C-alpha cells in the first residue's frame, strides 16, 4: 500500500503530496488546493490551538475534521482496519500523521486515554 506524504505547502495553500510505495520508490506527485471550507476549518483549528484547556478535564477538544475527510477515514477503516483496531485507535493514528497535524486543536498525541 502506497503512503501519501505532504511534501510542501506553498504560501497560497497549494499542497504538494508524494506517494511512496513500500519499497521506497516515488510513485506519483499530487497537487491539491484546499477548498474554502477546508481552509476555513484549518484556520479555525489554528485559532483554537492557542486557547488554554483544562488538562484535568475528562474531555477536551483535540481536533476538527471536515466531514469529507471523516467519511473517507471511516470508509478506509471499515475496508482495511476494522478487524485490526478500533475506530478510536484509527482516528488517533490519522491525527498523529504529520499530514493531518493541521486538523488538531490541541497538542495531545498518541494515547487513546488522552482522548
């Protein structure tokens, strides 16, 4: 299964992704311009990232995920990972991915108990 990595993000918001196969060979490069909705969600995540949260609270806001991205993740989980991990573990894996770091609103990483 090829891995899609964010290569660079230009000042205008155009993202350049590189797809690499398991052997380390570059398969393709892809350009993606975030839509205005995606950009507004990323901007709001950036704004929320600076707000203080109660670290001892049982629940915290950790990410804001666009519905299209959420649906794509849910489909990927059902088809490939539902027998290997829970939905919560899959979400954490996706949010820990550097390509999705811009969706996080808190710096919590890694553990299911952190969510």
